[in-house]
C-alpha cells in the first residue's frame, strides 16, 4: 500500500470531464481518478480488518469502502501503515475487546460467534446457525430436546435500524412454529439513536456491551479468545 501525498478528494465537474465521457461513450471503457503517492509501505495481511478484506475481495473497478462504526476509512488506512509492527498484547479492557472483535469478524463470522455465545450462555437449548432466502432474516434458531423452536436470532455486525421491527419481521416469516418464540437481535456495533421499546414481548436486544461481557465470561472456552489475545 502507498501512503497518499494528500487526503483523497472527490472531484466534481473537472475540466477533463467531457473528454473522459467521450472516451467512455466511444470505447465503452470505464475510468477512475488516481492520486500520486509518496512510497510503498507493506502491510501484513492479518493486520487488515475483516471488513476491509471483504470489501477488497470484490472485483469491482470502482467501489466505495466504508469503515464500520464511527471510524473514518481514510484514517484506518493511514493507521494501518503506521502500526504494521505493533503486536497485540493480552487485554481485559472491554472497549479494546470490542475493537478487536470488530476488526476480526466478518458479518458471517459474527453470526457463528453469536451462536457460540448463546450456546454457552443457555445450554438448556440447542443453537444452530441457519440462513437462506425467505427466512425473514433469521440467522440462527434455538430449539429444545423435543425439536421445538424456542428462539429466533438475527445478527447484525453493525445495526442501523430498529431491532424491534427486525424481530417482528422474523416472527411474521415463521408463523408455522406456533406460539411466538423469543426473538433475539444481536449487534456488536449499534447506532447511538437505536430506539428502545417495551411493547414487544419475548424480545431481547443483545447489545455490543453484552456481547463483550459474554466473550469475557467464556474466554476460557472460546477458541477466538486466543486470537483476540484476551487476558486469561
């Protein structure tokens, strides 16, 4: 990766725009603006956040990459070039644990992680990761020893919408299971203005704070605790 000589700037209506559009119309080619950079700086692949690896895996000629949470994408890239030699030290700090989870987990990995946490927290049920078209957004289910579904789970690495509506959508998509099951919406990073309601029964919002607490509570059982370098 190279460090840019100045912060990227999106140019609107530059003097060369019409010439570029003519090239696009005549040859069917797409074009992008590039910036002059100072130097190449290697970054170890494991140091890249999971969300950035996922974004870079798409073979789009042009795409917008947005960092999760309140991070600024440009700053993340700049910090990566400065931290290539920094080691993870064992930590018990809750905010740092959340940051490391956000760094290491893709949305799909987060779903499996939540299933593992729920299995440790509530072993009286069996928790299974699912997912598919028409499932109402359900990523996991909890069922009893008689194979009766007792909980529906949806996982959002970053939550920007009303979790109660997500719960209602899940229930509406699974009317055949009888009595309304417990619905759980889990999110590691949620917007500060997420609404709170008390009119939905058997609903649980598993917040980022609770997820970090559960991660710490079961750190001796979770394989990812080694990767996160949690203090034992």
